[in-house]
């Protein structure tokens, strides 16, 4: 595929407000739920399907939370940084 063809499928810049929290919440909930599941069950009793179901529930909670918390965190962080 050429670059022009790929550019046709790109989203507008305004989509960044949802894509960054989407990727962030996906990665963070994946890591946290995996660590939590492994710590509670151990490697011997770990089941992929059970963890995936747990991760989906975690992500369903994490994504809206990140959408709400990220602008607040950004506002507080800007108070600590020179402009």
C-alpha cells in the first residue's frame, strides 16, 4: 500500500482525545489484571480464558475512568511545570 492509501484510512486529529486513553487504559488494565491474577492464582492455576474475562471487565472500568481522570491529571501536572 502506498502512503496516500494509508492516509485515507487515518482518523482526524480530534480522535487523539479518545485514542490515547483507549490505548493507555488497554495496556494498563492488561498489565495490572495479569499481575493480580498471577499473584492470586499462581502460575499453576492460571487460565488464559479466565484472565481474559477479568481483563475485559477491568478495561470496561478503566477506559471511562481514564477519560475522566486524564484531563484532571493534566491540569494538575501543568501547575507543576513552567510555562
